[in-house]
């Protein structure tokens, strides 16, 4: 977690700020940033995943002295960046299958070690479907063996590339193609799904963190910290998807921010299975503010809405605030 | 070319794919009118000078400030700062303490001796009548534009009501002298003790190409109060003037009653307190809410022990007894007599019932019109009906403050310049006001307003020392940095950071950003996340 700098107009809350000391500025604020995911990619307007990937990989590139290999799972990030024969990646990049990115990354790291190329680092990345569900066996193995890979999950809370199907990371009540807003319980059911960051922690790996595209200073500090360590590391980044969430493209960051400020997406860091830092909520907001602008939650509002569902989501947020100590 | 198995195309970069064609709205950078600038009667570009102050570059800040207002050290003290009433930060926590930073910059300039150069000579000569804030401001701006200026003032010293009205405890005279001297140093000639009675004649004889008149409003309004025995009745304007010109302070006695409800009445009562009056009473016929005096001044007067009698009129004065009648407000908000009388002990009654303009020497000028309120009519360019004669300040229809007077001087100078050149002066390109709803206020850090130090009460009641202290370098910097930079880019890099398509180009410090429309998909994230509302989304023509 980064320390907030105050009284500089926007302090460390904005991307940069001409009044900040160089060392407090983000990689993204510099003209020298790598633009690891460069222009011309085919992500939707306002795609949080495209943004999150550039945020993460640019820091990883800087920390690795530009010696980095990226392994990608199947998913939007892979599809929109590499329609054959074009590539948006300004980093050596490899894609194999939907569910095997952690295993491929393990292999790349092993090959580099075998060749004595210890200065080159490995980053693996995938969507929530590829990570939390289909790639989870490979990922757990990678954790268990403590392979020297930084794994990033870009969580947009469903299988977006194939048309918004529910994943193990889809929140309760959300409407997806496979959890329609129909019948007795509308949208995704309560009490299912998994919290990948907490499961990663249960492997007692050196580093686990959650991050958000709405808090760049925090995200960059976490990636930099992870890059400074070796062994298996995991960062779970919250990335709104305008297409799948039914939100305005210009609201991507606002929604990511509201997810944090409601308490629905807690930001924390853990080392060897223990939580070491949480990022306190700056201004607490009710979950309704976060849910209302998203069409996937439209059935929670209006005349025939079941108010208990909203209350249950608020309860989840409150429990997070309590459990993670997010009030500051 | 030999290609590996199953590979048929050359690998290429996605830069070949111009996603700008997806766009149906384009982002554009704008520079809007910040509410503070909009509210400033002198037209200061407050946001722009705070921008430099935020960096600690106080000289650049001051230079930006004085492009509009030549008297920041005075203004930082006496202006009623309508800018702060409009400041968007007021909706977040508390308004930026603009006047305190302005004062700091003004004092800094005096301390460091920063000067202003006159413009390249135009060979034109302008007559200014009156060396109050309006005349001084006009002279200053005309010099910046390269015109020669001669000021004639009837008084023994320049400054007008800044010297002969506003008391020292609010405006120390070394500050006023310092700022006037800087204007004189630009090559302005001031002829003192020179009352002008024939402007067209003087223009002709002196070979002046244009004239600006700002003689203020100096004639104290009176009311008939029967005095059976010779009660002592004075007027506030004369008393305050005597404070400046006489060796001996005016003799007011122990109990002073001031009649009126404006700032002059309060300054009069506060001055009486400082001169040793044990009681200083202000009698006003309407309610507290209806008093024309500004709230800050009323609060300060009350703090100092001035007593106020609202809804009261003075019926007569006999020696040391004043008879007053209580009033009540009718349904239309007007005070009506109640027939209930009271007596107040008063050694002196001082009238502060407002001032009128001496129009006697202007009435005869062909084309010059006088309004029903007895002030001089001017057009939108501050020109009277007599070609080449402009007027401003207290003598034209407007609020009567130093800042309005300075604004008139500036506006008149720019219009005189335009008139002499035969062209219209330039106006701001985008005059839309950047309201609070344009801001993404989440990004601004919490920061409470800096409070200026104040003199203790005993010294306030017994001396004419300045009440309020100034800011120093560190808290002035802090205060400047509270500015939200409404509607004007301050280079926080948000747009550059949040674009998922790298379609924002950073041009480097001070040069801001540019859009790369080849790749901008028009998602609008930059505009939504710009803290200060400096980006508009504009529909593309299909
Ligand atoms: C007691 C008091 C307190 C005030 N406090 C404040 C305050 O805190 N803040 C604020 O903003 N405003 C304040 N004001 C109002 C403010 O002082 C005036 O609005 C402002 O000074 C008007 O400027 P001006 O240039 O139009 O006229 P003035 O300041 O009145 O100057 C006019 C000048 O013209 C000269 N003159 C007059 N007739 C002739 C002539 N025939 N020939 C040549 N010269 C002539 C006079 O000698 C004078 O120097 C106060 C006013 C008073 C009376
Ligand atoms: C084994 C396999 N099953 C299914 C697919 C089809 N498929 C491609 S991308 C994708 C969804 C990806 O979802 P997620 O991992 O959440 O990434 P997102 O697109 O949401 O970023 C699916 C189901 C596949 N490529 N391979
Ligand atoms: S579907 Fe969602 S994740 Fe995929 S490119 Fe579009 S916005 Fe990004
Ligand atoms: S925050 Fe700054 S720019 Fe905005 S109104 Fe206040 S002083 Fe002016
Ligand atoms: Mg997904």
C-alpha cells in the first residue's frame, strides 16, 4: 500500500501532478512509460482490462529493466491485442491455451533458469475465467511449487470474450448470459463463487495482493513490490468491463473506485499467508451507488425490485469493511 | 521470404489499426472561466496566478496578477472578495483564502521591489481626473499599453478613499504608498492639489487624446435632525478625512452615536472607539440583514465593542441627549415608526448616510448624461456621451468598492486604447463558467483553509495597528495549493494515465497534452476523470 501524500492539490490521488517529487510520481505519468500494450488494440471503448494490463506490465517492465516475458491466457486481453498478424505488445509475449497460462509460465521460468538467464523475469496474466476457473489447477500447482512467476488476474467478473458467461468471480445478483435476471432468484446466486486472492494466500506464497484500476499509485506500488520478490506471486486486479457490466465506457474508473469505496472490493496485501496491509476507504459510499449505473444489476432497482437483495449486497460490503478493517 | 510452418503473413504492430474511426465523440481540451475569475470585479485571472503560486514561483504569480490589478497588497486587505463567495472549493470544504494569498504576493512584491515596465510608446496622451483606485488603475493600464498619462487630483495626496476613507487599521499607509509609488515609477505624472473644473478645456489645452474621469462620491448626504440646543453633528466622511490630514485627531467626546448602516458607519464607530470613546453606537433604521455593511466588517465591529441599534431612527438631538424612535418592519420589509421613543446619551452625532457625486462640473459637458440616481451614465465601454471621455469608479452606476473602481479603470483603459486605435479590445475566447458539477472532486485531497493571524482585542480597541496579519511563504503555498484549478488544466496527468488506448500525448511540463485522434475511441474516460473539468466531449460529425 502506498502512503497518501496530502495537500498537493490532488496529492497522490491523481495519476501524476506536477507538484509531486519525482519519486512519488507513477510510471504512467512519465513520458518514458513503455506503453507495453500499445495503441490500435481492439478492446472496447473504455475497457478496464486494457488499461489495467498497461498499468501492470509497464511497471513490471521498468522493474525488470525491460527484461520481461509475458505469458497470456486466452480471453479478451489476448484476443483484442493479437489478431493475427498484428500485435499490440511491446514485450516478448506468448499465448498457448485458455487454462494453461500458469503452467506455460512455469515452463518459461524453468527454461530461463536452465539457460542461466536469471535476469529475465516472467509475468503471466489472464482473465477471471482463465484464472479462477479453468486455469485454477495449473495456478495452484505453480503456487505450490513456488515457481518464480508473477501471476496477474484481470477480474472483470465474467467470461467476457465469449459473451458474458458467469465465472467463479461473478458477484451475486449479477445478470450474465448464463445467469439471466429471470425467475425466483434473478441473476447470479448468492453463496457461490470463490475469492481467488484468499485461496492464493492459503498456499502461503511470498506475496498476494488485490489492486484496482481506480487506484494507480496503490497498484503500481504493489506490482513494484511483487517484482522485487522471487517465487510465486499473485495480484488480483479489478477491471470494469463496459460491455459485460452494461455501463458507460466513461464510467470504468468511477465504477472501479466505487467498488473499492463501498467495500465490495477490498484492497490488501499479504505475505506468506498473512495480511500485512489494507488500503483504507477514503469516503465510504452505499453499494447502491456502485450498482445502479450497471445494467447487469438493473433488476435490483425499479418498482418490482426485491429490496432484500440490495440489503444482502450491502451486508457483504459491510462485512468486508469489518473483516479487513477498511475504515482506516 | 522464408516463413515458418503455417505462417503466411508478416508480423506487424497494431499501430496500423487506426481505432479513431470507432469514435462518435471526441475529447477536446478547454480553458473555461473559473467562478472566482468570473466573480472578480477587477477581472483577475485568479486561477492562473494561483497556478504559479502553487509552484512557489511567487514572482510569476504576482506578474500574472498585476496584468489585471495594479494594487494587490491593497486589495488583499480591503477587497470584500466576492471571488471567495463563488469559489468551488466552498462546496467541498471552505473557499480558497484567495485574498490572503493575493495580499502575500502584494507584500512580497513591495518587499522585493518588483517593478513593472511601461509599454512601447504610442505617442498618445491621456488625461486622468482623480487619483483614487479607479484613476490609478486606468493610468497604470494605459502606461502598460504605452500611452502617456497625467493625473490631476484635487487632494493633497493620491489614493482617494483608500487614504481618506478606509482607516489605517485595515490598510496601513506604507502599503498604499508603496503600490502607488510603483505606478508613478512607470512614468505616470500626478498633479496634486489640482481640482479640475473644465475637462474639455483641459483636454484641448493640454493636447490630450482622451480622458478618464473618476472623482468618486465625496458629498456626504445629510438629513434634517432638529437640534434644540447646539448638539454636535458631524459627517463621517469629513471626520475620516481629518484623521489623515489633521495633526490632531478630531474631538468626538466619550459617547459617539453614528447614524447609518454602511461600511462607512462601521469604520466611523470603530475609529471613534480607537480615539478613546467609551461608547460607540451605531443607529440604523432597518434590520441587521438589510444593512449594506459587509458581514465581516459588522462582526469585527461587534467584536471590538461597537454597539448596534437596529430598527431605530434619530428624531432630535439636544445637547448631549439624542431622542430615537423604535421602528418595526411592515409586510413589505419597510421600517415603519412605532411611536415608541427612547433617549441615548451622545457627545457627538456623526452622520454616515451615504455619499453623492459632485456632478456640477460634468453637467455642462455636451453629451454627458446624469442618471436619476445622480451618477454619470456610461456605455458598455465606459465612455460617456462626450466622445473620448470615459468615466468609472464610484461616480458611475455600480457597486462602490475599491475593486469595482479598479476594474472600471482597467476596462476603461483597454477601451480607450481600442478607441485610440480604432479597434475593439480582445475578449476571452471561452467565457463559460466552470461550475462545481464539471469537477471530479474525488481527486482533491482534504485540506482545511489557512486562517490569518489577528491582533488581540485590546490593541484593536486602542490602536490603529493593522488587525489582520499576512501569510508566510509556507502557508501561502499551502493555501494556493488548495485551488482546484476549475476548468483549466493543471497537469495532473490523469487524462494521460487513464486512456486505455494511449491516445493522449504528454507534451512536457507547462505544455499540457494533446489528443491522438488516430487512436482515440472516444470512450470519454479522460473527460470523466479530469479533476478540474478541462475536457469536453464533442459529438463527431458522421
Ligand atoms: C470609510 C470608507 C471605507 C471603505 N472601505 C472599503 C473597503 O474596505 N473595501 C472596498 O472595496 N471599498 C471600500 N470603500 C469604498 C471605496 O473606497 C470606493 O468605492 C473607492 O475608493 C472608489 O474609488 P474612485 O476611484 O471611484 O473614487 P475615490 O477613491 O473617491 O477617488 C476620487 C479621487 O478624485 C479626486 N477628485 C474629486 N474631485 C475632483 C476634481 N474635481 N478634480 C480632481 N480630482 C478630484 C479626489 O480627491 C479623490 O482622490 C470604503 C469607502 C469609505 C468611505
Ligand atoms: C478450453 C477452452 N474453452 C473455452 C474457450 C473459449 N473462450 C475463449 S475466451 C473465453 C472467456 C474468457 O474469459 P476470462 O478468462 O474471464 O477473460 P475475459 O475475456 O473476461 O477477459 C472462453 C470461454 C477456449 N478458448 N478454450
Ligand atoms: S468485452 Fe469487456 S473485457 Fe473484453 S474488450 Fe470489451 S470491455 Fe474489455
Ligand atoms: S478552487 Fe481555485 S479556480 Fe476554483 S473557484 Fe476556487 S480559487 Fe477559483
Ligand atoms: Mg473475465
